[in-house]
C-alpha cells in the first residue's frame, strides 16, 4: 500500500469514528414514512380492475331477466349451440391434455438443439390474433396436403373438417392446447426429476416411471391445464368463425350464438347466452379451486 | 462389490476422468469431498443416471456400464430423498416389488419385514407430507432396500437431521450393512460420519479420487454419530 493510500484509509476511519458520535446527524433517530399511501395505491389499482369485472357481470345480469333467459333457453338453436359447445370443449380438452402432457414433459425434461426455437413456436397460437389462426387454418386446408388430409378424413369418418364440427374442434384445439402446454411444462418443471430417477433405479422403465410417478405428481397441473383448455375453448370465436363458419344448427357454438343474436338485433338473447357462458366459466373455476386446494397430498 | 475401472463421467460441461475405486462385497465405503467436486455425479453414474463415457463399472460380478438403472440391482437414496408425494409409506416400500410383479402376499410379507427393520410400522398408511426428517430417511431407505439390491448408494443421508436422529440413522445404516450384507457407497462431508461407519474412505479432490485409510492412531474425534462401529 502506498503512503497516500494509507493516509486516505486513516481519514476514512476517522470519519467513521466521528459518525458514531451522538452529536452526528447520522445518529439521529430514523423515521419511516407512513405506509398509508402505499396501501391506498395498491387498493386503487387493484380495485379499479376488480370493479370493472364485477360491474360487467352485474350489468349483464341487470340487462336480462328470467323470462328472457327461459325464452332463450327454449330456442332450439341456442340449445344446439350449448350442446355443441359442451361437446366440442370437452373433446378439445381431452385432446389438449394428451398433447400438452407429452409436449410439456419433453420441454421440461429434455435438452436438445433447437429447444428455444420450438419454445417460441409453441407460443405462436398464444400471441397470434385469433382471426389469423382461423385464416391460417383455412389456408392450410385449402393447400394440397390439407385437401388430401381432409379427403382422407372424410373417407375415414364421413365428416368434413372445414365448415363442419371437426373444424370447430380443431380451431378450439389450436388455441386451447397452447395454454395447456404452458401449464403442463410449468407443472413438470416444478416436479423434481429426481423422483423419476429413483423410480428408474427401483426397476422402472422410462414409461413406467412417467405413468407411476411423474403423472400422479402432476395431477394438479393436469386439472389446471384441463380447466384452462376448457375455458379457452368455450370462449373461442374468431378461429371458429373463419375456419368452421357460423351456420345455425351446424357449427354454432355459444360465442357464435352471441354474435348471431347481436347481428339480428336480439341483444337480450345475446346477453342471456353471455350470462350462461359466465356461469359456466364460474362453475368451472369454483370446481377447480375446490379440487385444486383439497389437500390430497396428505 | 462396487468397482470402478478408469471411469470417465460427463454431466453437461462437468467431467470426471480416470476414476477408479473398489469396495469389496458387503463392506461400507464412504466418498468424501468438497461441494461441487463431483461426488453426486459419480454416485449417479454408478446408478446409471449419468453418462459414462469411458471405463467400466462392476457391481457384484457384472459389468453394468451399459445397463439401464433398472437392471443394475441397486438401491439409491438421493440427498433430498425424493419421496413420492402421492404414495403412502406402504406403497413406497411396495413400489419396486409391484414393478417386479410380486404377488400380493409375498409383497406384504416383505413390506412388513422392512417396516420392522426400519421401525416404521406405525407410519405405513401415511403419505410423506408431515413425516419427520428421520422418518422420511427411513422410508427412503426402505424403498431402496425393498427389492434386495446388492448395492446401496446413499447421497448424504444424514444431512439436515438433528443430532439424535443422526445417531439413530447411523446405527440403522450399520445394522443394514451387517444384517443384509449389502455393499454401501455413502457420500458425506462429515469426517465423523466417515469415522463411524466406513471401512473404506475415498476423497474426491480436483477430479482425482484418492483412497484415504482410516487412521487408528488418530485421536478419537467427538463424533456426531457416536463411537465407531466395528
């Protein structure tokens, strides 16, 4: 150490000694500002959004009445739309869970070249506008391979895909599955791979370790992924409109009903169907909260 | 027997080269070394969970270098124990036996036998949630021992245990080795644990594995595991 450095160090020590003196301004009692503005800020920011959600639902319920509700439910078109929504959403959820479990597991457990690229590809359905997804699907099924695939599908099942019910399911699946994949990946990320490793040493194959250890551990994630997929499918409109059309008693699901009722000026029925969708979504959320917080672990 | 002959292990960018060790059948080996020196990587390579790029691993009389973990006849207890949260303690002990399609009667007998040995009969219906550190460790040991492995690999089994429980598990490990005749490789940082249990001590330093002989002339350390078991 040079002599001038030593002098500087000594001066610092002296300053420190001085600052511990009770006369020093550094020794004055430390006062803390009130927490009130912080909590007011939190309350206001959170409150505005919560208020908007509740106000929307209340406005909807105030706009409709039991009579309109009963009339809407009695309509065969609306009943068809409700039935089709429930069936297609359930099928989409099952398909999404299979694909999301496989993809989520691969993305969580394996390192491979191009993983970041694949990760970005999986986000495309989330970030794309829904209409664009519908349009892209339509263009795909108007291309050579798409037409060939649809012909094979028709030959096998007797159903067309575009402007038909399978198209509704595919359009829902394209968006819902992306959310399910994200959920399942996060779920498997949280489950230590160590449990599977132990299962391997205990005599399991990879498949046995997955089915007997990892998947049961992922049950809550599966439930959340299923809920998300179901809820996203129920609300899907844009891709269905473009890819499957909005034909009454054919490809009409609940969001399509809202659109069609609005287009013919029957706002009350549109609101009644909207309320049904809100109730269905709330029922699903309540079920998930109930099962999700049940302490099955114990 | 556990024997490594000139083994090289690759785990991501980490690599261990030219590792050799031998622990004769039914004896207790301790592997020591600083955190991050590769002890767990080496243990996992023996279990078949890390890629061996060169050399041979012999367990018992068999070269298991290219065998899957399931075919090596080992019991593995990781540091975090990795108990299965959805299974009861009974199901943990029965897991390896169900995979091997044991009939229910034989399976039940084996589970009861293990529960007796490990003193966990009372907690057989419970899930891992809420088990104490000592109970969890006993369950992890029982799960690893259920299918009669020849080799037991333990990754810091006594860490994060209180003094009393540490004593108990130490005695249990010594009993397991003596009663079951299983060959054990046990990772630890703690020299007291090593003094108490080991018949062979290996120290991994700077990627080099050195056998370290127990020094009978050394003053008796105040061991956290009590006196050395002969």
